[in-house]
C-alpha cells in the first residue's frame, strides 16, 4: 500500500506497522481527539482494504459465508460480519453496506487479497463479481455531528459514532477542504478503545472466537446457521463459557509509557513475575480518560482484581461478562 497523500500535510507523522501508510497524528493529539469527539474533522483510513461484490446473487451468496444475516440487507444499512475458520476462529472482519446493486466492505490493511482469494474459491456458479477495489477507493471516517456533504463518496456507512465514506482515491487529497481538519489515527484509536470496538489483528489472535470480544452483539446473527464455524458459535453461546474475555483497562497515568500490543497482563498481587492471565491488545492516551487499553484475559480473572499491563498498574471495566 502506498502512503496517503495526506502525509504531506504540515506536521503529519506516519503511523507504525500496518498503520504506517496514514498519519498517526498531525502534531496535536489531544486537540485532534477533542475535535472528533465534538463532531468536527475526519480521519484518513485510506490504508484499509476495500472489496466490492456485485451481481444478482451477491446478498444470498454472502449470507451463506458470513456470520451476519445479510440475505435481505436493506440498501444503505451498515452492518458488520465475520468469516470464521471451520473451528470458529475469526479469520476476517468485514464492515459492510449495500447500495442496492453492490455490496461494499472495508477490511484491515493488507487482508483484502486473502479475503478476495477465499471469496473467489467459494463463488461456484453464483452470479457475483468480486473486486479488490483498494487501488480505486479509500475509506474516510467522519465523526457523528460532521454534516459535510458526502456526495463525492461512492458508498456511505451510517454508524452511531459517525460515517465511513468509500471515497474515490483520486479525491483523497481534497478531503480537508470537503470535511474539515484531519485527525490522526491515534485520536481515532483512542475513541475506538473507549467505545470497546475490537479490531482484527489487535484484539484477535489465531484462536480468538467472537464471544470473547463482544462481537456476538454486532457481527453475529445467532438465529442463522449454515456458515463455516457456526457449530462452535452455537456451542459456546449455549454453554456461556468462552475461554477469554475482552476488558477495558484504566492505566496508571503516572507512568510515562503505554504497554505495547502483546504485553502480558498479570494480577498485581501476584507481582511482576506472576502467572500471565492475558495480554494487552491496544493502548492509547485519551483526552479525558488518560491512558487506556483493551486486553484479552482469562474468563475467570476476578473482575475486581488489580492488574499489571506489562509494568503499568491497571484496573478493569467489564466488557464481556465473566
């Protein structure tokens, strides 16, 4: 993925890892967060993959592959869906909207090739056309309250916390004029963590199942079957005992560093050499809450247990009930 043209803006600083093609911030992290929280500006998510599926069979066919009920998905209604392994582990997370003739999805950076390959393998005789549209379209996020005209977008996902626009990539450079001042991905991630919204590759590993992250509520339809991994979803849901659970961490604000992704989480009373009960998935500095994080911990970890996230003391808020 080539770098976003918005990285040429004054004070833009590139992100890290899979987020390197877009700006982490534009020099004022907390101001950028406050602007987003107030409904102003936009976030450049142009490094995310874009996949389209068109053709008369697209929704009925996707319905058979995805965890979400999409066979009668109304036009312009946003939804989320997962693709699972045969054992129920999360392989892909798709953020969808259908415009009446084409289903649009954005996915984690770099995962679109593998997703398209899987979809092509499952096409059989269905009348669908699958396209990796990443080179032609870029995702831009507008926070709730930003009423800027989205007419330039090919498709729009309306969400409780804003709008995701599928913008022609050639129009990305003019986004500041159209949508207001840009906010970096660090500001967006802080608000994502506050909203307890999981992200594939951050809150997931090779054995994550939807129940552990609260994705049952937003990305899985429990009354539909016939998709890969459905047996695991039904069994764990009926037993009510996923092996791990996502938690929100309030981190000690006196520490200068944030725990890195993958940092081990321990019960503080066991000391820094105690047995790990989980790991940090995402961390950020929030403009109001201070340093915060998401972590995946063992289901039976006491909800009131003081924790160590790496070397940082932390307390937890429940996201997925024990």
